[in-house]
C-alpha cells in the first residue's frame, strides 16, 4: 500500500500511545506518523524523540477532532476513548481506516450506528479487546482442530507495578461497569454478572491464588461468535506476577482454558502467555499488527470498507508468532 498521508495516533503521547507509535515506527520506517494529543507540547516531545514523526493538537470534543482539512491522513488510530466518535467521523470523512482500542461493549452500539450510516466510507476496526486481541488469538489457536468448543475461561493477570496511564485506568474502570453488569455467556445464553457473581479466585502461572473480578472486553462476544462456545467468561486480577514473585521482572499473564470435543471425546486444553515488557507494550504490539494488516503493509491487500474485529484481518497463528518475536513466552 502506498500511503499518501500520515497515520494519526490520537493519544500517541500517553503511556500506551507512545509505545504503540514507536513500535509502528520500528516496523514501518517509511510511513508518515502524526502524533495527536490534547497537550501539544507532550505530543511534540514524543515526535521529537522519534525524529521521524510530527505532532498535532487534537480535541475529542471538536468535530473531526479539530484536525484541519489540509492535513493529509492515511488512518485514524484512537488510543484514547473516542467518546464523541469524532475520530470515527474524521476517518469516514477522509475515507481512511479507523482503529479504536478505547471503547467498550456497552458503547459499541454508537460505533455500529455510525458505521451503518456510511458503510462504504472506510474500514472500521473495533479492537477494544484485552491488549488489542491477544486473548482472542490465543484462544483461536488453542481451539483449532476441535470439532466443538463448549467453554472458554480466560484469566488475565496484571502486575500491580505495571505502568498504566491515568486515561487507561479510567478506561478500564468504565469498561468494568458494563451497563447492567458484566457480560458473560452461560449455557448458551447471555448473562449479566453482578454482585458476588463477578468475583472469583484465579491462579497465577506459578499456582498462587489471586482475587479477580469479571471483566467484559470485546473478547467475550468475539469468541462467542467465532467458536459458538456455550460458556465464556473473562476474569481480571492484579497482584504480584509470577515472574516478579520469583525474583524476575514484572509480567503480564494470560491463561486460557478451553473445553471441547474431538471425535466425540471431551478434550481440555490450556494455553498461557507471559510478557515481561509491560502491558502497554503488549497492547502496542497488538495494535500495530492489526493496523498493519488494515493498511496493507504486510504483503496483503489493504482492508476494504467494512466493520471488523482484529481476527477478521489477522491470522491467529501469525499473530502469536509475532508476539513471540516481540518477547512473549507462549505455551500451547
């Protein structure tokens, strides 16, 4: 793909955004980058550190983020919540790919409504999955070869010392509220967990027990649609990660347990990911891989206008291989 404008990273100067833009620059050295921030001086500092990026002031409350028409864009990437969907409006107006990681299930109706008003305008990628899709891709690899998938149980563990920006913390708190509760699937039906049902005890990779809360990123509906599993639940815990407990670096852990059938026999599989570079970097890697596919930068055609989750654009095994190259320890 020949890009004729810059990839705009809104929130590109934050904890997750700065890591994402650097990872994108490392992977695609000749694609123009524009770092958008509410505070222009912060965006300029990140751009200057990269030496091959520019900065621009953006305001999520203004029409089309306040980006002048003269600024050429090739994509709009929302690292922060697109609360007024002005980023989506900008991408649709310019006819360029849009990718968001900051909106939650309770808010997806607004995104879908905007897409349906202009379905031919641009590719719209909803990537507000856990770390941009890591759990979905790991689950799909584990479930491959099963004749039926009955249950998917996902446990995510974040080290309490892992750096997370204030915007990301507020974003996760908002996502955890979930409207009527926290979405899960039980016996083939949607349920909204509340009260004591939202609390659980999960095991870390080294077998210690941590208290966890039910969480509902896009992964829950993505996996229900793609696998048909009757039971799906996602739990999130924070504490001392296994690697730090053993004297090493802090890590982000992901544990996926899947129950299904092969040849009529019940089969249970477990897969894990351990990543010691921080959850912001893990999210950044995921965003860059999906964005690269949407833009046609990985040897495949760019995405045509449509509504996508990351798994519609990215091959699961390729994604896991790229995570390993980025430093993840994967056991399947």
